[in-house]
């Protein structure tokens, strides 16, 4: 497997709304938005809760557990910086808190339904929330 920290790839877009997510990721933690009006978690971060449309939410620590809902192997990356890592897996990770998030799957042969655990990974000089088999 390629050392992902050496990739020359652009980092994620960070805006004030998502800054706490990326700061937690840099610390090896996973946080997700949680509505304080309807008590529902959601992901991706957005200005209002997708369940009740309230603008009252906070960041909460997630368990870092999940299961692989679906995945795709990337053989021909859209950015040339990813070429040394190909093929690699990206997948939909169902979190026990409820939301589903897209993430890198650090497994040579991922399988739908497999249990996953958070694996903070240095990718191109930034720690991102990837997942590996539990």
C-alpha cells in the first residue's frame, strides 16, 4: 500500500461551518452535527437541520464505529496526485449514530456489511477520517 502521507493532492475545502469537523479530524476524532431542537444527528454539516430545519445544532463526538454500506474501487483517479494510491476504496460508512458518510476505506478487499472503525490517516499532509476493518 502507498504511503498516503506522501501524496500531492489538494486538501478538503475548509470553511467556517466545517472548521470544527476538520480540527477534530486533525486530532484523530470524529464529530458530527447534532440538532439541539429535534435531537437528531446528521451529516454533512449544513446551516440548518435537515430533519426539522432548526438552526440550533452543535458538534458531538461520534463513536468512530460503523459498517460499510457500499463502496467503489477507484482505478483511475480524477486528480493525478492520487495515481500512486490507485486502486483505492471509497465507501459509504453507516454510523451507529444514524448518518452515513463518504470516506476512504483502508482495506485491500472491502466487503459490504463489514464492521469498520475510525482510522485517522495522514493523506497528503492532512489527517482525514478514514475507516479500516474493525
